[in-house]
């Protein structure tokens, strides 16, 4: 049925994670990325 342990883990993860949790994870990753890169950008601008 599954060719590898990785396939089994992905299948198990899909069953336990709701679509709402998946979207929330991506939104949080986006916010953290914007804050991180925005902070780096502002830090560089302040050094100039």
C-alpha cells in the first residue's frame, strides 16, 4: 500500500490535521516571514 515510511507519515499527517489547522500554519509562517524580512530590511535601512 505504501512504498516508504515517508508516504505513511504523510498519509497519517493528513488524517490528523484539519484544513483549518493547515491554513493557520501557512498564515503564521507568512506573518513570521514578513516580520523577519521586514526587520532585516529596517535594520539595514537604519544602518545607512
